[in-house]
């Protein structure tokens, strides 16, 4: 399980993160890290509103990350109540890549 602090340390402002899904892999619709602070990671998706990934949501998804990656946990179990799950999954996959736990 990754902690929110792991993401804060690994990500940089204006960093491109490739959109990744458990069922399709890289899927286009990539995004940038707009800003990072101790409470949230702000996402830039070329729109006026910047979604924010909050620590609570990040760590909730991270706690089931291995099940998501293996296909044991389905999208319906988390996506309906965590609006930013799309971004969290991509950040978690990026962390796996950085730690040698995934292939690009």
C-alpha cells in the first residue's frame, strides 16, 4: 500500500501522468500535476476546474490497489463514491512503475 506521502514525494508540478486503467492499460486522456501540497494533489485536465485528489481518497484506493491490479476488486466497488479514482489509479500505477513493480 502506498501512502499519500509517497505520491507527494514522487510527483512534481507539471509532470505528465499517463491515464491507466486496470482493464485497458494506457487509455489516453493523460493529465498533468497542477499543484501539490500536504492536503491534496491538484490535477490539470485542460479545463477550468482542477480536480483534487485528497489523502483520504488516495489511501482508500491504495488500500485495495493489489486487488484492483489483479482484477479481484471491480470498478463499481470504488468509483461511484470516489470521483477522482481515475486519477488515483493512474498515480498508483506510476508509483508501481517508479518502484519496478510494473512494466511500461
